[in-house]
């Protein structure tokens, strides 16, 4: 029983992983097929995820949570629109809801991120008045100001400094970090391929 | 894949190094871990949760398991499994990718099974909040869950992008200890602003080595270190050769 519980998932995962790697190297059709299966399973997982979300919020609605009720009504509305779109009763209803509700809300949230960061930087400065915290706050302020529309004379002064920071300080640092991350990914992937790391069984 | 031979050589080198170092560790060679404040804080989390009766929020991010970013989230799942095993109340887990939902539920359940407390596990407290194409929606939803009074810690380790700001801001508002790490350089920078326990670069993949300290995890970490030195030496040699005009 234990062998079935532990050994079978490991064997399937290792065989699938090695087959995909072999496919990527020498049999592209095989890896494409396996990746298509994975994408199909991911779509099934998405349905399971949505049902999980619905179940959680239905439970919360019983506790008179108004936000959960709004979420459920929103889900039902979009699902209804998808059905009427498919039946030809409405035209691009889902797209309209997406473009008029989802996109502006995400854009508004994204525009707030810079300010969350700025306030986070200020709090960091209050918490630890170190040279690094000061430098971070200075960098946030500099990039917030330098990315905004500036008079041509100021832009001429700021632009080379911004380019220097990007090209000489930021880009090499980011590349160094990404190299380290790639090495971590390689070792973890090989542990997964060899069945030494098993996130799917104990 | 552009150069299969190069990939095979890299795989062979890494596997050989890993096996050699693993054997040495199993034979009794001690590999010291350099102190990382983030993982020392992470180790303290379960004890703190048991003492206070509060739960920690954990996320492995939003990389679907069939995507190239998956290893970062798998590393986060590993940390989740180790933490849940020692923690008191079952953690609140949020994911931003559907395939991570069963994986995270399984990690929590298996941890409680392993520690003989399966009845205490609450895999239903693993929430799928939004698909991976909507990072800010995920971040906003997770922020609400982090803001619950019962949450006493925030651990975000995995593939996390701009939504890190929202997760970290919610944790800061809740005034809880935060351990934040990602494979995204922008999110890493954000982590530094919000917590002294930021996990940088390849340190993300060292979580299990620090929590578990098994020979395999330690060997894997040392392999990563050796590869990093090899890459650094390669870059320096290539730069020197180019400077001398020996290569184009």
C-alpha cells in the first residue's frame, strides 16, 4: 500500500519529467504532446479552483459577509453572460464586463503600487535610519520624479543619470540575481526529475 | 531547445556534483550553513504560532506547475510543508495559480499526517484567489486574508511579482513578522523595503536546506554554490579574454 502511495506518483512524475526533457532535446513532438496534456490538466485545475473559491464564499455568505455575496453575484453574472454570448443572445458581454470593470480596477491598483512603495520606504527610514534605507528612499523619489513629465531642460540633466543608474548599477545587479536563480532552478529541477524531491507525495 | 549538447553537459555536471557531495555528506562530512536572518526568522515562526495560538499566512505565489516559473513555487511549497509540520494551528494558504491549489492542500495535509495530527489539518483554508494573469487581483485578495486578526505571520516564498507590494503592505499593517522572497528582481527589492527578513536570489531555493537540514538538501545547496563559483569564474575568464582581444 505504501509502495503504491509513494512509489507510483514518483514513478509517474519521473517518467513524465524525463520524457519531457528527452522530448525537448530530441523528440519535439513528444514534449509538445506532454505539455498539451499538462495544459489540459491545468484547465481542469482552474475549474476546481473556481469551485473552491465559490464554496468558500458561499460559506461566508451564510455569515452575512456582504463582500462574498457581491463576489458570488459577480461570478454568476459573468457566467450568465458567457452563456448568453455563446447562444448569440448578447455580443461580447464577458469582454465588455472585463474591459469596463476588471481592467480599470487593475490599472488603478497598479498606479497605487508606487505610492505603497514610497510609504514603505518612508517607514523603512523611520524603522532603521541606515545609509541603505536613505539610499533606497532617495532612489524611489528620484525615479518617481524622473519618470514624470519634466521640462526639456531638466530632462536633459536627469536622463544621463537615469541611464547610468539603469545600465551600470541596476542591470548587472539584476543579471547577477537572475543567474543565481537559474542555478537554483537547475538543481531543484534535477532533484524533481530524479524523484529526490517529491512535492506530490510524502 | 537551441543546443541539446550544452543542456546535456550542464545536466551531467550538476548531477555528478550533486551525487558526489551528497555521498560525502552522508559519509559524515559536515557542511556549515551561513547564517541567513530570513531563515532564522522562518524557523521561529512555528514556535511563535504555537505560543500565541495564531496562524501564519503562507503563499508559494502564482506559477502554474507546468510553466517555467514552477520551481520557485515548488521551493515555496517545500517550505510550507516543513513549517506546517511543526506549526500549531493550520496555516492560511493562498495561491494565485489553479494547479498550485491541490499541491498546497496536499503539502499541508501530508505535513499534518507526518506529525500524527491529521485531524488538525485544515486543507480547506487553502484559497485559490485568482488566475496567474491577474497578479494584483490575487494580491488584493491575499491582503484581506493577511489582515485577519488570527494571522500572526506572513511568509511569501515563490513566484511572486508586483503583487508582493500588496502582500507586504498588508503584513506591515497587521504588524506581523514577514519573510518575503521571490524569483522576480522587482519583488525582491520590494521585500527589502517591508521586512529585514528578505530572501534574495538563489536563497529562495535554500529554504528546505535551512529548515530540514537533510543530507540531500545540504548537498543540493552546496552544488548550487559550486555552480555559482564556476559561472563567476567563467564570466571573469571570458571578460579577461575579451579584454585581451583573444575572443570576439
